[in-house]
């Protein structure tokens, strides 16, 4: 009986000690399931599907999932409008700050915020930045060969050239307006809402700004069949020449004044922000850090660079999360230049030079 009683006491002591161990060291005894395991992350893209921006996101998503602990499902939702303004407003005001909704926006959302445009309901400095797959960009100004505008002189002599852009304040619209301003075009007309490449080939518009690399990926027939004329280029950053279009005059060569040069500097600052991935304000710090690290690992992965090159026909030039925040903070905020730039990128007539 004494032995039996002793055994029962020992068993009770053991159970109490075991319970105390679990209470005192739950993380050691019961490893936590990663937050993102079994979850779905939604990437809200501020654009229509199928374009260059969408392809860049797809290249990132091929690798991002494996670097997020728990390997969540990742899907895209498309919310075009206002140069990514609509999507940025949604991420800032409506999306739950739970780490399960990420915005991917055009650089236009940075421009409209700095310029104080209407409809901006977000604060650039309150987003959490996850970087961008690229920070360099070359935009070229092209005209349809059949339009007969084969030189800068002919462009300047013509009136009411129809220039296409996805929407007001979208990056291609802004760049089209900048080219028209710096090249000195007479009363250009700006057409939005059309599928620009088919519209150009059908003669519904005469010109557009586009990414130099997009031409090789999406429009190789323009080169092979000599369907367009190339006129000028915007280099971001300055001096980053494109291997095929390095002979084109850079937009700053058309500057007439220090104000003109500051306008180009502002555009480059907007464009170097790339294609921002952002989280809503209020997202828990631990989830921000998990996602920032996953993006860092993605951007540094040599296989990501190979896949990006294959899909986007361009070299990835990643902007890391911490660098992205710094770039946003340091964008020039000169009030006089902002006022001129606002008129250039807005919906009204171009300002006089």
C-alpha cells in the first residue's frame, strides 16, 4: 500500500511539473504555426490585366510564395483608375491592415500625391513599402509610320497630333504629355481609354509613349516591319542608356531653362520609385517585417532575375523596401515646379513654355 501511495504521489508531481513546463515555455513545447500558413494574400493591382505591369507582378509572385513562412496562396485583383489612385485609396482607406492585402501600384500614384491632385485619399508617408522589381525605366515616344511624322521637325510642323494614354495621370499619359511639352508640339490632342497599341496601328491615334522594353516583348513587329518612328527617350536614372534606343535624343536635351531641367528631375524621381508594393497603415509590425524580408529574398534570388528577364524582356533592377521608403521621402517638393508639372500631367491644355 505504501508503495502504491508513493507511486500516485510521484505521478501527481510529474503531471504538475509537466503542466508547469507547458505554461512557462509554450513556444518550446508547442511550436507555433506560421501566421501565413493556409492563408490567401491578395495583390490589388492598380491596372488592367495583361500589360507590362501585370507581367512584372507575375514574375515576383513566382518566387514570393516560397519566401513567406507558411507558403500562402497569392492571387491578384485588378483595380484600374486614376493612375493607380483608385487602388491606392482602397489600400489606404478600405483594405484590412492584416497583412493579407498588398497593393501594387504604378509610379503615377506617387506623382499625383506629391502634386496634390484631387481624389488622393492616401498619405505616401504612411504606407509600408515592400520595394519594387525595377527602378530603372526608359520611355520612348513613337508615332505610326503611316502618319508621316518621321522627324522632330515634322512633329513640330504638324498640328493636333493625337497622343494616346491609358488614363489621366497614368504613367504613359504623363510621359506622352511630357514629350509633347518638351518637343514643342502644336495643340496636341490627348486620347485616353483605348487599347493603345491596336489604336495606334488602326490610325485612331498618331503617337504614344511606351516602355522601350515593352516594344521588344509585345511589339516586335514594329521593328521587324518598320511600322513606327522613334523620336526621343526619357532615361531613368539619367545616363542609363537603352542598348537599342541609346541613339535617340534624351528629353533633357530639349530643355530651355533651369525650370525645364527641374521638371525632368521631378519626373525621374517619380519614375525611379518603380512599381511600388505597399501595405496599409496599421499593419502589424511583425507581418510587415515578414513580408519585407520575403520581398528582399525574392529580389536577391538569381532565379527571379532569370524569370523576370524571360517574362518582361528586361533586366530586374530591384528597389529594396528600405531604399523605397528613402526614395519616397526625398522626392523634390519645389512648389513652383509642382505647379507647372501639375499642368503638364493634368487633363487641361499644356502650359506655355
